[in-house]
């Protein structure tokens, strides 16, 4: 059994400070990726732009020419509303 203060996630998260783009056929949002794991992303976006259950095309641009951008279908799991921005947790469903 894990102790109460241990991380209980299947995958560890990587701290990131990078621009992320969320898009649908009719909407585009730019935010900041705070951390990333093989299954999800935590990002900061403008208040009121995301709702739990929404589906987005996510693009995390590459830092260099040799590495392609991360592209995935992402589903909003939760939104923590803030004063100037919201924290949005997304589940990555189709990564390529």
C-alpha cells in the first residue's frame, strides 16, 4: 500500500512551460501547458473557455525542427476556475 503522501498516478508528470493550442472546427484557444504525462495535460487558459466533457484537437508545438509537434485528441476532465485564468485537466485520447 502507498503511503498517504506518495504520488498515486500511473505515470509521472513532466513540468512544462509551453504554448498549447486547442481547436475545434469553430474555435481556437491558446494556453500554457503546465505539466504533461503520457495520458494527460494540465494547462492554463482564459477563464470560461473550457467545460468538462468537451473534445479538442490539441497541438503542442515542437521546440526544434527535428521533433514533430505533439498532436492529440483531448477531452476536458475538469476545470478549476480562477480569477484571471482557469486550470484545465485534459485526457489525451488519440496521440500522434
